[in-house]
């Protein structure tokens, strides 16, 4: 700890000295730095980030690797102003596959691409209370940071271009394409309190294939001990809970390859493999729950064994003036749950203490053909893209062992036991057109349309129009209008389980039932419809001088038939329906519903300044600001039992107000000779949460991360730094009586100050 604190103090002093030196030096003309060439948002080859009709943030792999965080979600959470990522999650279904948001919308309303190909979702649905409740996120932490060349964040509706899910925007992860050399790093860290010890080893190797191809292989092994901000539980006189990051071991492997074929064709492919073993904790059980086995009470442990595979193969080239790309993309995610240090009280003193709780699997396969052509002689230029796509998805629930769901079920995580076996699939076909043309130089018009046909709910068509006008060399205006949709996931349609959760401050068993289940039907459930959306945005881009850019955008997103997990329904009518169905291990019921329409609107501003200082100094300053507000527009009543609301105050708050309402990010990167200094500041606005029942308003939080790096030799580098140097924590929860002082809904987490050191070698 003394070593870590010393390194952190040195980093802070060096940053302060470096900043003073930077401003004391006279500035010479900035070096020429080209904007990143985009893959997402436009099918025109070579389009730049400053020339797009919709705002796109680009983060280089080098920028990501400079930060102290080693998982992608946390890095983006402190760099991208419109991207929010809850730092801490204790609940079993969300602690290891964490959700995120873009423009204030849910993780399943953001489309994730890898090398421009749709990424598959997790098999695990977030059925616990908190941010992302009822969603099925894509697990972006299955991609190691060391494998990433850049990330493109399109902040705009793009369902007409890319299909379902792209209501809030698109995040494209572009993998590295090194044909030679490599790098190895070793990172270790710990929190101020001495927990959360982490060790991360990563390595990357680039190899040449043929005379102009490449194979880039990246591996990462990560282990992090749990963190815990819990205090003494006054009920038992000791620390009984665990609140913070779960204990987790991750193994990640990524490969990206391309090779030339006869003619102008090129074959390409990439693959990812991720294995995660993590242990999270539900709430502490008092001594009265199982006094014979646990006279002092007990804290159950939920273990997730996850395997995630993904990748694509394809060929692209040009024929008769048309560019073509034919590909097949596959994904598979499996999550198995095991429970220990628990008990099934219905089995008495003879109950086992360890249980196999079952598991879930999800698979996806996509075949895609896209052809495009540039028409340089049409007006001031035009581009036309056409495509066909077919997607197949599968979802399966594996029941737990009998002891895990019998009677009241195992404490903490009753085993999966759907009334009927869940092994379902669906397919969807799509055709799309995406055209861009320039009537005159400086004006770009885009038109896109897409039609999709799903086997489970039918057809859906979407469209988009956009315009980008370069009024002067330093001023441009842009605007878009689009319709979109999100198909209900198979998990949301068929997921079924019972779990123990807090309801009005009491711990109860809540059953989540598929919308096709007779119990759910009797309480107001119906077949899910796709969400539909209208997305409008407009803004300006300023480039007053080379190396200096600024953008300001406003947006509005209207969503109809929004899919949400219903309120936990309780009362005499619910009890009667459960008893009639012979269900004894749940006292409350919930299911998915299209009961809500919402409107989200906000503003976003970004700026970047790059300049050279002296002979060998470079300074980059970046800021971002985003603010959004989500309001329910129409809330539909329960069609079967009107007295039982499908969504009430707590669920609506989780959907609309449980994330910071605004965020400000400031980053500074300074390089002077062998030294480089990085400072990241972030301020998260107010939010609301209901950790003990009543809704509480939590104030804004600010944090500062500092990193210093030294290039020891041409191939050896050392980094050290401090995360959350201000040791900031969220507001304390009012009325908490079990030793959990903080909510997990905020952006800064509950781990306090952390220190890290990283050694790197290139070859």
C-alpha cells in the first residue's frame, strides 16, 4: 500500500508540474493529425468523423490503453459523455454482465458491432432491480482493450441502416490489424481500503499472412478480488453484507485476420472467446432464517460460469464497379449458475447448502450480403448500397436440480424451473438500401430504408433521412430524422424464474413469468410487440483551426410500446392465481409488458484541441457534456385487473431517472519526451433510486483519475496512477438499517480511491 500511495502521489505531482510547464512553453503550430476514418454511420468509404450527418465519437486504442481501468465498460464510462456504465452491481444477474446506456436509453436499445458486424447479446437477462432492469445487454467486456484499434460511438438512431436495437445509437468496436510486432503488459492494482486486488496480464502478437495480409492475436487474463463498502449491520453487530464489485476471473482471446485472394478479393475473419468465473452475493439472511444450519445467519454466494464465443468470416472485393461484402457472423453465450453457503428452508435441517441452479444459453447466426457503388459523375458524387440479411436466434433455459427450486427454493437464487421446457428459436429476414448523394459540393444528403420480417411478430419497416452542409471551411450543420424499432428479445418473451428480492423493504420471493404463461396471462400479460421509435437530431460542427474541433447537438427520441419488466404484482388476486396454479415458491408476480411510451430529449457538446509544445511536446485536451431527460408519455393500465398497475413509481423511476441526468468529462493528455501524463475528470449529475423502498434523490458526484507513464527504453514502459483520486463516494442511503450505506446506481461506484501500476514491453 505504501508503494502504491507513493506512486500515486508522484503521479499527481508530475501531472501538476507537467501542466505548468506546458502552459509556460510557447506554442508552435499544431501538427497535422487526420481524423479517424469511420466504418459506422455511413457506407461511403473514407468518411471522416467531422463530415458525418450524425455525431460520432472516436476513441483510439491507444487512448483506451492509457487509462487505469482494464475493462472496456469502465473506460468508456469516463471518456464518452453520452455513455453511462454503473460501476458496481451486487445482484446475481447484473454483477457480471453489466448493462450500459447511451443517451439515457437501455443497453438493448444500443446496437453493438465488432468490425462492422452485429454482436450477439448475453444469455443472462437482468431480472434484478436497478439500472438495466429487464434488459439483455451485449457484454462488451468480452473484448480485451489491448485488441482494440478504435471505438466509434454513433449517437443517432440507425435501425434503417443496421436493423433492430439501434434506437439510441451504435457502438462499433474495430479490432487491431497488426501484421508484425506485439506487446505485453502486466497491471496490478488495489483500493485504498486494501480490497479489490487485481492482476491483469495481456499480450498481443501481429503476424503477416501472404504478402499483404495479417493475423493479430490478443489474449488477456484478469483476476479481481471483491470490493466491499458495507458497514456494520446493526441487526447482528458485524459486517454482514457485501456491496461492490464481484470476485471474478476472466480469460479473453481475440483473433483478427485478413488475406488477399486471386483478383481483388480479400478473405477476412475474426473470433473472440471469453470465459468468466465470478461470484456475487445476494442479501444477508438473518439467524432466524435457518437457525439450525446457520445460527449466526449467512450470506449466500452465487457463482456464474460464463462462456462466450463470437466471430465472423467473409469475403469482400469489387466486381464490375460494385464493391461487395459477403459474410456469416455467429455468436454463442452460456451462463451456468451455482449457489453455495445457502439453504432451502422447505427441506428442513437436511437441506443441502450447495445447489446447481441451472443455466441459460443464447445463440445467433447472421448471413449478410452488401453491395455498394460510388457514382462520381452523378451531381457532385453519390453512393448506393444495397443489402440482404438473414438472422437466426436461439434461447434455452436449463432447469436447476430439484432441491434448488422445491418449495421456497434455495435462499438467494432459487433454481431455474420453467413450467414448460424453454428451448425456442426464431428467424428474421431483411432487405435494405442506403444512399448518399451530393447535389453540390459541401452538401451531402442521405436516405436509407429497411424492411424486416420476423417469424414471431411479423414485418417492420424503418427509414432515415439526413443532411450535412459544410457552410464554410470552419462551420458545418447537420441533421437527421429516422424511425426505428427494437424486436422483443427471446429472453424477454420466454424467461421464467423465481428470485429473492427486496419489495417495500421486505425480502420476498418474486416470480418472473413468461408472457405466454397462464399465470402471467391471468394477471394482464399479452404477446410482446416491438418497440417503435422516432429519432430527431440536429447540430453544428466547428473547426476554427487545424487541431481544434467543437460540436453541439440536440436530440429527441420518442418510443412507443416500450418493453419493460412489470411491477411486482401482489395482493389477494395474485395469491389466488398462484395457488390455483400450484405455485408455492413465489408470493409476487411480474412479467414483460409494452405498457409505456416515453420521450427522451437532450443536448450533447464535445470539443478537442491538439497542439504541439516545444520540440517534442504534445498536448491534447478533450471535453464532453451530455444531458438528457426521459418522460413517460402514456402509461397503459392493466387490461385484466385494473387495480394492479403494470408499472408504478419505483419501476418508472428505474426506467427514467435512475441514471445521472447529465455528465461532464474533461481529459488532458500531455507528452514531453519520455514522459506522458493523463488526467481524466468526470462529473455525474443527480439521479434517483429506491434502495430501501422510498425514492431518494442523490446528488452529483465528481471524480479525478491521474496517470503518469515513462518510456524507460524504446521498448519498455511503466505506468502508475490513481483512480478516483478525490476518494469520492455517492450520497449515503437514508433509512438503511442493514449496513449497506451506498446505492449502486451512480456513475462513480462504491470502491473509493484505487491505485495501479502497469509494466509494458513491445517487440
